[in-house]
């Protein structure tokens, strides 16, 4: 299967723009949304640096490989998290229900536009190539609100009530999956894909064409791959962290965060173990020792 191109059309230059600094408030799990109309548009931020904005829901997290910036995709837009424990809005105000990092400064998302955003409802697959400052429509505008979204060697996979796959972001095919995925995670360099469902963890070795249950796996709510393509981190509904070193086949338990998870991401680390970021209902926490211990980065 053809892997996702490094960029879609209408790329932009990465630039910094100041925005409102906020503290994280208690968040909840993904909520249902409705669909709407037309099929073109682009978005740019119009908020001033003095605007106040609270984060009400965190739908996804990731790390920009361009500079290691920690990202939060929320009901209010995309935020960058500073080391001092603040989150800065860098995107327009928009509901990013699905979010995935495709490359340095290059993000894919889905969801619903804010009141000042010229994008369809729902937004379908949208793209930013300037670190989330501006967004362009790619495909399925007015049709898809992907609550689960991932990209990797398997292509782009999204769930909007049906599991869809695209090798280029434009042309989509419908796939069959035996359970409704809460989260999807595609390996960076193989066609392995993991899906968290209420029935248990599902694993595909052929980019989502076929699925099998992972025997003995914990009931995970969120999951993500490290960039080495073998190590995986996940969190169960109670907040216990789990890691796998064999592509999601076997799992070992780690720290108990004591709060339901909303998102997880794994990124490169200067240490032997990868950096694991977990967003819970109470805080954003990170681990650099394989999930054994975590430190708070941002709390309510």
C-alpha cells in the first residue's frame, strides 16, 4: 500500500504567533457531533493575545517532531504546552475531534469549525503544514467527522461511523472492523494498526483490511506507537498505563494515574526509553522511563 505523501497541496510556512495562555480544566471523553454543509475553505487565527479561553475537552495529543513541542487538540482548537505549565492557543477556535501528527509541523485533523472559521461543517479531513496556525480542507468536507484518526505507513485511517482508509488523503475506501474504535494508531513504518474498542484491543497487520483480537491484552481506551515501530503505550479506562515492546502483542502494566485517560502519545526521547504523554481528566503528565513514573506538566 502506498504511504501518505509528506505534504498535501497548499503548504504553508511554519511561523510563530502569540495567542492566549490558559490553564487546563477538567475534560471529558469524546462527545457526539452533527454534520453539516459545503466543501471548501481555509482557516486562520483571529484571536488576540489577550483573549481568555479555557480548555473544556482534550481530544488528542502529540509531539511536533520539528521542535518537540507538546500539542493538545481540544474542543477549542490546537494548543501548545509550555514548560512553565501553560497552554497557548495557536490555531483558530475549532473543535478538533480527531487529530494526528503527520510530520514536522504537519498535522491532520477533523471535527467542527468555530464561528470565525471558513471551513465546512463537519470539516472532513483538514491539514496544517505550518504547525497548526492555518488549516486547509483536503477531502470529505461536509461528510466526515473523524472521531478517531491516524496516519502512518498504512495510510490515513479515520472512523466517522465507518472505518475509512486513504493512501493519499483524497481517495477513500470503506473497511470492515469488528468493533467501533474509540482510538486508532498506525505504525510509522509497517502496515500494523491497533484499534481500541469496548470489546478489547484489535490488531491489523494489513493496514486495516483484516482484524484480530489481541489475546491477553488489557482493555485499553487510548493507544499510540513509538517511532521505532515496535514499542506501544496505552492507558486503560481506570488510568493504568501499559506498554508493549513487540508491536502490541504482549503488554506490561506501569503507573496508575488514578484518572480516566483522554489521549496518549509516544515520541522520541534522548533517553533509552521513549517519552510517553498522557492526558487525563485531571492533568497532562509525561514519563521518560517507559511509563513507570510520570511527572505533571499541566494540571487544572
